């Protein structure tokens, strides 16, 4: 049957996504319960609406967005290899050994994503990135709330640069896994600031400040793993626990359809003579 394979692929994507989701649910539920105890129940009830929306984004991505991005990323990697665009040969990383290569790919991957993330807070890209920031009750599922255009930019830029740096395939996969699970972790509502380790690593509180509605907070803390980049480039902002409201001032909509269409309305309005721009672009 001509449609058998696509249907099977979609179903398999759903099964894989559900299994990964189950693992994250168990992992982060245990962590939050250990830290917050019974308070976790009240927090969960408050976040129900946002979690439902995040789940919609999660499974939409698994069925339609991720497979397309996988093909595009594979094409980029093939192009880099086919045209010998690597700055560093794969053999160099093999000689360095897996432990050092692992550290290097996470560190350099975070460096690239730091600057890409800063670009997402500029005038023309912010409307798609605002969707991610619209979650007012952060959980690990906040990481699932990304507009497809934002996902495309993130994947192509991050993995494209790492491919040019010549990292082997296993290192690229390791980078994706670390960024996914550590990215989920820093979106969890935890009061941790890491003490002395805050000088090196991004903490949940540090990233909560990035999701704050206020201008100063949301315009800083762009790294995902290593806080050293925000410190080095003057964007570190953690004055203490983040107790203020999270989200954006933009009316991005409360459904997946409205959020999907929101950036197009922003771009249309911005291109009109005298048109308005996104209300809370932190970089303008």
C-alpha cells in the first residue's frame, strides 16, 4: 500500500515520542517531589493549561516537524562532508579521545547556541521565539513549546556549525541529548542557583530569569549549559531567586493554531508603513 510506510513512520514517531516523554515525566516528577514535596501538587494544578498546550506542541513536533528537520540536518551534514567544508578533520577528534571530544562538543555547541539564541531575541526572529517564552508556568515541557521555524533555525545553525567543526556523528548525537535533557532540567521550577558552580553552569534559577517578563531578565542568560558565556559577554543576570511573573507581554494566543500564526501577523504588521512591531522584543 502506497500510504503504509508514511503512516507507519508517523505511528512509530508517536510511540518513540511517548516513550521519551514517559522517561522525562518520571525523572522530573521525582526530582520536583524530592525538592518541593506536597507543594508539587498545587504547582501541577496551576500549570495544567500550559502543560496541555506544551503537549500539543510536543506531539506535533514528533509527527511532522522533527522528521523534516532530520532530513534537512542530514542534507547539511552531507553537504559539509561532500564539499570538504570541515575546519577540523574528524580524525583529529578521534585522536583526542571520546571523553575530551564529548566535553568539546558540548562546550562549543553551547557557544554556538549562545549567539544563535541572542539572535532569536532580535527584531525579525523574536516573533517565533516569543512562542517559547509565552509559557507562564515553566516545567520541563516548556522546552517542547517551539514554533517550527524556530526549531528549524536552532537545528540548522547548531548542528551545521558543529558539522563544520568536523565532530563525528556520535558527538553530534551526544550534544543533542545533553542539550535536550539539561534544557528540560533548567526549565523545571526549582530554586537552585548552584552556589560556587554558578560560575560555570546554567542553573534553573538563572534560566527562570531569562523567561521573566521584565526587560532586564529576559534580555540576558542566553546559554543553556555553561554560564561562562553569559559572564564573558556581559549578559549574566541572577540577582537572587526569580519570584516575578514569567512569560511575554505579547498576545501570542492560547492555542497551538493561534501561536502558529502569531509570527506571520507580527511580520505583516512590521512590514506595513507605520506598522507596529512585537511588543516585548528584548533586544530592541
